[in-house]
C-alpha cells in the first residue's frame, strides 16, 4: 500500500522533516513544478507565514484533504476557498503561555524604553542611556482587546504588577473574569478612554483589519502605550506613525507588522517604539510543542479522517 504524501510549504528543520517522514512520503513544494509537487498528496503542511491563496487552493488535487497549519492563526489561508473545496484545516493551539510571556516582556521593554537605553549603552553613551525616562507599569490600567486564551494569560501576568485589567471582545467571559479579576468593556471606546496600556490579542478578520486607525488612536488616552503581539494588520501603521509623531501615544511595542516581513521605516526612528521580528512563540520548548501538535494533527487525520485541532473553514 503506498504511503500517504505530505507536502510541506518550505524546507523545515531536519528533525521535524524526519518526524514527518515517519508518517508518509515528504515533498517540499516546488512553485516551478506545482502539479508534480502536489500529485497524489493527502496533506499540505505550512506555517503561519506561508500564504495559501485561493488560486493555490484551487490547484490542489482532490486527494488533498487537510491543510495543517503550524501556528494558531489561520489568516494566512483563504478560508473561503478552503471551504469551497471542503478541505479540513488544523492549527497548533499550544503557544498561549510563551506568547503571553513575550507580550508582557514587550510591554515592560516599551514602557521602560529598554531598547533605546541598551542601544545608547552599547554605543558608549552611558549617561544618555541612563537618562531615558520611561513609563511606570505597576498600578496602571491594562486594556486587553481580545480575551481568548492569550489575552487571559496576559491578564494573569498583569496581576503580578498590581494592574487593573479591563477587556473588550465579542462577549463577556464571567469565568475568566473570576480568575483574572478583569472587567468587561462592551464598547471599545470605553476601554480606550480608560486604559494606560492597550494590548492586542484578537484574531485578524475583515472586521478587525485596521481596527486601530487614526480614529481609534484619537480615542486613546494621551500618552497611552500600544502593544501588538496579535496580527500586524490589526493596526494601520501609517496612522500609528502619525499618532507617535504627534505625541498622541507614549509608545508602541510591536512583534507583528502590517506588511510583514517589511517594517514601516518610520517606526524604526522612534526611541519609544520596541520592534521584534514576530517571536511570540520563539522558544525551543514552544516550537517543539508546535511541531509535535502539527504531527499529531496529521497523524489523526491520516488514521481517523479528522485532525485533533480542527478549525472552521468559514
């Protein structure tokens, strides 16, 4: 009996490739010979940075039944096109705690201007580095937009800094409130008017794209800080630059970008902006967990016809 064929969107680390090979024949997708790469395949495996367009999905042979995504978000996949082909989709929801750690680190680094201080120290200007004045974190109000698993994990960490936590999302979450002490804001404007620091953890959809634009920034408290470890396109970066240049915001910490991997050049010029290259899940332990979860999803699909972590396609 022929082994199932698993097509990977790009070359992955050797140990991961070897592990995938235990489940079936592994092919690295070749855009110059797509039909040959996909012939007879059962599974497409890609990461959150591998775009899967409607055209590419339309080119899939009928043999493909699963799109396995290495990552939690699936905005890199044209979900409508996948639904039309009746393709199953899986993700790897094992990044919560590591991403929350990174969000809190980014919050602290931005408020205390750690990047600017370190840069000046490395350049030999100790006094200028020591002269950077940041923003106090403890006791401030943290507004969390999107109160899923990661947003709740950030709220738990904020309690250690005696922060008041408020959140906005599609609905209140009483059970999470009981654990985190957070309070629900039905309207985003209410959260923006009260929060000293706003942290984004909502998914990227048509409704949330550019959720933070010139109008939103104008509703924020003067001097408030924006943290984004969610998705880059939640923020209109042109409007963000204007808000920073006009001192409407006191700073921004970004792990994700609107035009990723490109970064809006003007953002690099602000000392009160911390920039990271999408490293929310970048710990050895988390990346290993993601790889193992992706393998488990593929294995479950091949053996039982359904992945462990199914995602609704539309």
